[in-house]
C-alpha cells in the first residue's frame, strides 16, 4: 500500500495493481498511519481493531495486516472494488 499524507482529500484507490491511500493528516506522531487505518476500516466496513501496520510505520510504503473472518474481509473488499470500479 502506498500512502500520501497531507493530501487534499481522504480517499482510497486501487490502480495499477497497488492500493493507494490519501489522507490529510501529516506523518507526525503516527497521525497519518491512524488515519489510513481508519480509512480502511470505514471503506471496507470492518472494525478499526482489525487493522495493524506491520511494516513501513515511518514510510509511505506500508504493509497492513487485516485480521478477522477471511470470508467477511474478502466480501467487504470485493463489494468496495465493485462500487469503486
């Protein structure tokens, strides 16, 4: 996942095989990371506690773990991709 902090708008996009998150929060004190996880939770309608940054905490390139029921997670992401596409 690629993150763009200090963006003008909050949005999540999938393009060219990469998930991209745009958040207005600055990359200070973990605020941008928190905003990205909240964006994922809101967009995919999953609990915020399901998401954890496991790699790239201080980088724009991040790896995020999604915990929970795999079928529910897959359905949520598929629904978002259909609506976004």
